[in-house]
C-alpha cells in the first residue's frame, strides 16, 4: 500500500520522460481513482485530487511512477501538473 512518504520519494527521484500531452495522460490515470480529476487551475498549472484521497483509494505504485514520469508532482496536498 502506498503512503505519502513513498509517493514523495517516487516523485523526488523521478526522471520525467514523456511523449504527448502529459497533463491529459496524467488525468486519465487519475480518473481511475476519482471523478474530480481537476480540482483547480492557475495560469499554467492544474491541480488534481488530494494525495490523501488517492492513498485512501489505493493508488498503485505503478500509477504513481507513471505520473512521476509524466512530470506530475505534489503541490501543497494536491497532485499537480504544469500545462
């Protein structure tokens, strides 16, 4: 089971590498765990679900690694991505 410490470790050690729309691809992954894939947005960033909610919904290590490869990160308590 994933916890915040493990998720942070994966994101901190990630080597982002993607082809395509990393925001859209990440939202597709997150849609397996939440219906509220976009929680908010600013000028050049989108915020998705609260990390604790994703942990409660049993996000897999594989999906966290995919998000990290897509250059997603934790901002405050949310997963986020620059667009």
